């Protein structure tokens, strides 16, 4: 079983990828999307979004593109491959209204012929040894048309398809429809990776049973349980696992904060830390206590003082 780290926009940056790579359990990661429109982006954009191109980590990282113009996406994919990216992923799953209004992400699920053309153009532009993959949802306005969508992408030449088990309208509201992912898997000839609503090892096992997929992608569940990927693999092997206690999680969270604090404008100091704590509250009551202590703080000095006191308590 392979486990992928989901490309959560504004959340899973290179710092998170490095942290989870060091922690273990993740076999592949995908970057946040690069929005491709009608102008050519400078190489610096790709190096900034995916520093792993120049400084690889233990986990391979694919670069994700978002857009609706086949030729422009193909041109950018070719350049990224030339820079040294190990894979290209196409985003047809983002449900954000701002993205969909600009003809990006999930709105393109309504145009299977265009999806085929994008997939084909990118596949032809990228050397054969570099995989081209895609991520989609189970439809836009409703859970419908997803078989046709998946077939369009597969016939366009993608080599793997990540399927989030909800439509755009479903957003992130439970449940995820893992059985529908299985319908997609049965309808196309390429590997399908299941994504959506896996918070526990038992969820992972149930998703695999219902979808028939051997590989999965984790997003929010992994942020709530940093070692969920390790636990999921051991559960599938019939081996017991004890989750990491909060006292082992907290230093990793703080290390992430220290890595990101310099990258944010002063008025947003600590926002990435607070964002991760929001996810961790789902499984660690201690995270809620810490979040309440820091949620109104705006300076690195204030945050450090609270952390030092919290750690010593």
C-alpha cells in the first residue's frame, strides 16, 4: 500500500512535507497547485513552491498544476520537467469558488473533452519517464458523470488518478463515497488512489474495502494524526500500533512554527501554527488548550513565552 500526502492549498507547504517525510509512513507527496493562466511563469515560482527540485527529501514530490488551457499547461509542464521535477499532477478537484470562477479546479469536471485535451497535451509535452497524474472529485453540481470524467483523463494519457470521494457541492461534508471511487477504479485501466474522510486506521481499512483501491491519499486526517500513515500501514498488516503522545507531537509542531514564522508578514505571525493546531484538536485535547492560549497572540516573542510556559507545565 502506498500512502500519498494530499496537496492541501495553503496548508501543505514544503515545511510540512519535510516534517512528514522525516516522520515516515508517506510514500509520495504533491505540491500545492501552481495556477497557470495566459502568461508564462518564471522558473522561480516552481523553485519556491517545490524546493525539493533542488534539495530532494526522502519522499518524492510531484508538482501540481491548475488551469484550463491545454497548450499553456503543457508548456509549463515541459519546463518543470526540465527543471528536474519527478512528476506532474493536474488539479481538477479544487472546490474553491475563486478558483472555479477562473476556470480552474473542479469546475472543469463539467467538460470531459477539455480534460482529455489537457491530459493529452501535458502527457505529450513531458518525457515518458516522468509520470503525469490527475486529481478529481465525483462531479461538480452533483455526484454524477465521474465515470466519463475518469475515462476522459485516462484516455488522455495520465498514469494514475486520485479520486476524492465527494462532489464539489459536497465540499468536505461527511461521508466520502468510497464505493463510487470503486466504480471509477473498475471503469479505467490505470491505478486509482482513494482520497477523503480517513481519520483512523479503521477508516483506511474500510476505504480500501469499499473502493478496492490498494493506495490512498491522506490530507486532513494526517494533519489531525501526524503518524496516521504509519498506523494505517501497520493496521493493514495486522500489527498493533500506539499513536504518538502529545508530548512527542508538540515539539514537531513548534519546530514547524519556527520554520514558517519568518516566511509570513508580521501581522500573520503564528497563523500556520494556529491552523495546524485546529486540525490537531480533533485527536489531541492538549492541542485545544494550547490553541486557546495562543490564538490571540501576534508576535513571535509572545508565542515563544507561552510555549515555554506550556512546555514547562
